[in-house]
C-alpha cells in the first residue's frame, strides 16, 4: 500500500508540493520518533491520502452470518449459520454514497482530498450530500477555507470497510496506518521520484482480488534520487 501512496503523490507535482508544505509546517525531519509520528498522523491531507488509497486499492471480503435466525438481504433470504461474503470494493465505489464533486473526481480514480471537509465548500467531504452541512452556515458562500480543512470518516462506517468490520476487523489496522503514512512522508521529504511510465492511470491485476491490497498489473519504472534538504539532528 505504501508504494501506491508514493505513485499517487509523485505523479502529481501539485500534490507533492502540498505534502511537502504540510511536512514543513510541522517541522518534520528524518529523526522519526513516536512524537513525530503522532504529528504526522494528525495532518489532515496525509490522513485523506491514506484513506483514499484504502478506498481505491483494497479489495477484501468481509464474512457475515447469523447464528440465531434466518435474515433477509433485499430479495434474498439467508439461512442462519450461512456465510455471506461482502466485497468491500463495491461499497467503496458506490456513487449513491461517495462524493465525486459533480463527476469531477470519479470513484475509479484517486482524489487526495476526498476525505477532507473545507469550510465554505459545501461540495467537499467524502459523502455525497443531499443538503448543505449545518456547520457551513457561518462561512461566506464560495469562500473556501483551505488552511482549515479537516479530515473525516463521518457517515462511512457501513460503507468504508478496508479492514473489515466489527469484532473481527484487522487487528493491525493502527500499525498499518502509522507505517504507511510515515513511509510516504519520509520518501516525500528526502527523495525525488520520477515515474517513467507514460500512462499514470495504473491498472491492477485480478490475481489478488479479495485478499487485501491490489498490485499493479505491470511493472512501473522509476528513477529515485536524494533531495538537497536541511536535516536537523
């Protein structure tokens, strides 16, 4: 998953610049300790990038069953103790739920800001809205407060399930979040990565469908070199 993050960040120079600006704001350096990692995890843009990677690049099957009685799902009646496999990918691409900003950001494409709510922008945030948010009323219409963006997963508990759901959700989800966000921050801070593939809309192979992070269909050539940055001890 961390490699997907590097691909998405470095293929978009504007996004790369924003990430590096956020790292500068918090005084990020290479000497990574728990305190520095916690500051990284609090950056809304990094949280949104990570969540969008999970939405787009994770395919898992979550198993449900009823131990007590039969249950109904739409027109299907499921006998008790029968397993039902629910693929996360369908919910992660449901246009009835997810915000595409009027089609500007289709659900089959990466959008770094999908999980960010911008004061003054009623079309921001992950959920497709049917009416304006209550917390938007005190901002002038059309005045987007870019420096006050906040990360949110509100209203997505039944739709956004990259680690499964309930008591049997992946126990390593917290570690994965720390590891992937930290890795992406370190690479963005210390390296320049040049993607050599002509097409940056990377396809995935179906060989690993349903068992976690999907892999690129083809090899992705790149060049990587150290940046000249001031590193504080």
